[in-house]
């Protein structure tokens, strides 16, 4: 692959020489290097470690659970990189491709959580849109539903690629129209046996939106892990917070996505402060799991 040419700076050379080095073949080494690096050098450490690995080494890491967590840790560190650090976007795309191939889900620990690791998963809202820009053939549609605003990106065949939402309201007890249930069946028919028409952004937040908000989703995944995630969003809103979400389906331009990546943050509308930040990647299959924040604990954020 193309390796960008960097102009050497003696100050950078000294800094890099003192940074912990990660062995590409050892997930524990990657985790240790990130944990031991100074906070201001963590993104550079992650960038250098990723650049040293070719695609085969990244895919090899993705085959194991510890390797997948190491890839996620690299991606999390790069997500918090300063804008001036060159090459971050390209390396995050490579990491994302490797994570897509992993048989293991990625559950990130949020900032502000008592169990957060030394290098928490800080993913700026909208990062997914920067990594996966809309193609020329894609279309975007924005809708205002009550106090909520959602923008969908769909391909030339109307299949959803991405959705971004600002949610402050939950609509409880609303019925689905016959047009919506028909659209759900149509979306399910694009998939495989056992799929349902799953909503990128839950019906309780956006009401009837048709096919632009639906994709073939494994039925068990839809009613278990993804429903748990939606319940968490609803509880954050009902506790008085605002929820900002980006959902990315990969690979795009296919009837049925293999993975669903979710990045979201919770803000306090009174101060504008981010009180919780989360990222999770699901496989579109049965057996997915999501450890949600209990509603009783939300007052502590």
C-alpha cells in the first residue's frame, strides 16, 4: 500500500524514539504501548503502530478477540488525534476494514464511567461521516420529527448507508402504519432467512419513515442487543439529556449489511457538556450483546 512520505523533524524523531513501540503481531504489546504512551503522544503512537502493519497483519489481529480489542484501541486513539496529524483518516479506514472482518463484536467503555480504561473510547460525533463520505450517487434526506432531527444517506437504489440523528424526544405508544409494516417486510425480503426489517433509528424516535430507515437485520439481533441500545437512548432522553447518534452500515451498496457501527454521545443541554460517549460495532447476526448503562446510574453522569 502507499506509504506517505514524511519530512523528518529532529524534535519528532526524539519524541518518537522515547515512545513505547507496539509489536504488530502481539495484541498485548499494542495495548501496553498505548497505555504507557503519554496522553499527548497516544495518537502518534497508534498511527505509527498501524502504519508499521500491512493489511495481512491487521486482518490476522482481527481473527482473535484480543487482537480485535487491540485494533479497536488503535482506532479509538486515532479518533482523538489532533487535526494536524497527517495520515489518520487513511489508517482509520484500514482499521475499520480489519474490524469489519472480525468475528468478535467491539464494545467500548464510555468516558466518565468508573470502569473506563486508561485510554477511553473517545469518538467525536460525526466521525463516521468523515471516514465514510457519501458517494456521488448517494442521496441525503433530512427530516424533523417533533424535536428530533435525522439525516439519512441512501445509495442509488434507496438502500440506507448511514443515519445521523439529534434526539431529544421519545414518542411512546405510537402505531405503525400499514405502509411502514409493508416497508419492513420489503426490507426483510432483501435479506436472508430469519431477517426482519430493522430500523437504523428506532421507530419510537422517528415514527414512520419507510425504506430509507430500514435494512435487513437478523431478528434476534434486532429484538435483543439493538433493542437494548435503543432502550438506553430512550432512557437518556427521558432523564433530561440529548443524544447524538451516527449509525453506519457496512459494506455499503449491498442489500444486506454485515456490520452495524454505532457512535453516539450524550450531552447535558444545560451546559452543552458531553457526559457519555460510546462506540460499538455489531455483526448482523444472532448472539450479539450490548452492556447498557442502567437507568438508575444515569443521574451520576
